[in-house]
C-alpha cells in the first residue's frame, strides 16, 4: 500500500478516503484532478503563508490545492488546514474543492468541518455562502465551523456521474 495514494474517482476510492486521515484535494479548471492522501497531517507555518501568497501572485492558472486533516484526538471532525490557489482560480474550482471536502466529511460521517481563516480578504459573507459560521471568537484568530451532525447537504450533482 502506497504512503501517498492518489484517488481521482470518489466513488471507487470511498473506502480508502474513509480510512485515511490526511489529504490534499486538487482541482483544476473546475474539475477534480485527484485527492492525494498523506501519511501525516499538514501543519501550516508562517513560511507556508508567505510562499503561498508568492505562489498565488506569480503563478497563472485555474488550480487549487486544499489540505485537510482529521485530528487524532477528534476523529469526528475534519479540519480545512490550508488552501493554495493560483492567480486565476475560478469560483467553480473553489466550489468543486469544497464539494469534495463535504463529500469526504459525508464518507467519514464527520460531525463538522473546522478552519482558521488567516486571509483578510475572506470575509464572513463568503464563508456563510458556503455554509460556514463563526466559531470560538478570538482576538487573534477567525475560526469557522460547518456543522453536519448527521445532516449533510445534498451531494453535489457533478459527483453523481
């Protein structure tokens, strides 16, 4: 079994996605390329933020990578850990990546998705549009949660075939 398996078909890779805790969703041109499963969690650092901003500003294209973790001590949650996009990333590409994250949460029967938004251009309105709400107010962090507790949104039509 590979440490870094790649899944391009959610249906056929459902059992592997259910078992593995860490991954990267890659979407380009509004289409799912793959979900690469990682052997360890993504830890976002200040260096990641700096290089991610540089990468976004200088790299043209419609491509996005979304890193997620299922924390060891809290297996009923998924954490949207880090997102890297290219300069021309479309709303469709972002939406597809979030649809895949929702589907992985459904497969794992997760109670909620969590994230800490550090990009000042991402506001409460855009988070609400995708079903996220503020959580655990803090002076230094902007935490958001998307709750499921067994009540998942309808599966995205494009995932059905």
